[in-house]
C-alpha cells in the first residue's frame, strides 16, 4: 500500500466523521459547516483520484455555494433546534 492510498483512506474517514457530526449537531450553523466540510473532503478526494475538473466543480458548488445558501438561510431563521414540540400555526386556530 502506498502513501497516496493511506491519504485517501484518511480523507474518507474524515468525510464520514464530518457527515456524522453534521447530522448530530444541534446548532444549525455548525451542521451547515459540517456539510460543507464533507463536500470539501470529497473535492480533495476527487483531486487525488485524478479528476481535477470534478474536484473544482465540487469545491465551487458543493462546498462554497451550497454552504453559503445554507448559512444565509440559517441567518434568516432560528439558529438552534429546540426539543419542544412546535405550537400549532395560525391556520390550525381558525
């Protein structure tokens, strides 16, 4: 096994850890950053697999643009999820 294969396994492990953390974190901003990290690690993995065009596209769209859209959406809503049940909306009270 050569050094490149070891690095690829480490990147795959980091992707799995980032994905698990993105799902488990209660802070939505941290979860969005975890999702962007998964995409960034995928981009690095594509580069090691000699697909630089796919790596650049994944970095630009997956990590940067999707992460920015999620962060802007989180800034316009509540940042933390709550354990409480949601109260019924105004349409239920009619």
